[in-house]
C-alpha cells in the first residue's frame, strides 16, 4: 500500500473517531486520564480523550501503533513521544 493511500485511510479513520468521541465499550477512562493528565498538563481532558479515541479507532482498524502516533502528530499536533504514551495508555485502558 503506498503512503498516500495509507495517509488517506488514517485521516478518514481519525475523522470517524472524532465524530464518535465516546470511549469504547469497557473503557476505563479514569485510569487512562489518571496516567496522562498529571504528565501532559498542556493537553485538556477533552484533547486526551479525543486522542485516545483516535488511537483506538486506528488500532481497532488493524493498523500498528506507529500509525496511530503519527496520526496524532498530524491531526492534533501532539509530539511523537507524547503520542506514543497516549496510544499505549489507550491500548491498555480504553479497550482497543
């Protein structure tokens, strides 16, 4: 799959995730936020939850974590290291 097709798919997935901002079933949003809010104080609770939802949508679509991290960077301007922590926390706590 070429990069432009993958980018388009990731963008479409991210948009779909933004439209469905509810956390996935079985999500432990309290644990997700508890691990991230004290560290990433420049991001609001809503931004963290949006990033978690985007991450889960991408992971649930079968894409690897680096694709989710890159999407958070492109869509939300989240630094790659921060995005990696968010994707990990989403996979661990949000049921994706």
